[in-house]
């Protein structure tokens, strides 16, 4: 069921780093996302798979993790993603991608969840450094999002928004990650 898949498709930030995602599964995720709709059907998004330990180590320092967790600098060694998919815009095709990155990112994350993986969409990153690492010309490509992927090592729970109305995610002393969600009644107008 789609709703169950969506519920399992959370932002995971700690992984079993030693469990790699096979190239074929990552390629299948991209094959799935290429079928989604996009602005004017111009299809400007391109994707770079990062999966070797060396490539992952090069990308990791370019990423900023979990802005709401002020005392956490990101996953430690051994808990880092085993793969990334960098969503790029091919500027020679189109510059106006509007919502395409979000559609693509969510589709990729749902595809990963369906395969038993988890991930995190990261928009806070050092884009020019990533383009340099990927050896891509910034006149031809821009970095939209980076998806960190792997076998989740943490528990993420959806909880109702509390009396204070805060939707800020948080962790408890056991590192269980809580994500407050508004009720159906609160989102219907």
C-alpha cells in the first residue's frame, strides 16, 4: 500500500555504512524517477550515483546534517551513508525546473524505501565543491539536492504535534528520532 510505503519513507541520518547498495538497485531507482512528470516535459534533471567508499568520503564533508539538531554534526564513521544520488540540473537543457527536484527526490526516496533502504534529502550542501568533486562544469550543471542513502540504523517515529504546536524533529536519550506530524483534521481546509 502506498500509505505504508510513505510512512516508512522517513529521513534517516544514521546507517549501517558497511551494507552497500548494489549498483543495479541504484540504477533502477533512477530508471523509475526518469518516468515521472516534469515542467514542460523538458527533462533537465540528471543523476550521479556515488557508491564507492572513496567517493562517499569525498562527498560527506560537503553536506550539512539535521539543522534542528544543533549539537549533532552528522553521522559518525560507521554510520554514514553507503551511497548518494546527486540530483543535477543540466543547464544546457533548461534552467526552469520549478518543482522537478522535489518530485524526483521523493520518487527516489520511495523507490529506496520499497527496496528496504532509507535516506535523507539534503539541500544544505556546498554545491560548488560537489561539482568540483564530480568534475562537472558549473556553467553546464547545478546541484539541486543530494540524497544520502543506506540501510537505516536508527528508529524514526511519527508522533502527533504537541500542545506547543512545534513540528521540529528531535531525538530522545536513546537516539530515537521523532517527527511531529499534524493531524488530518489540521491539514484539511
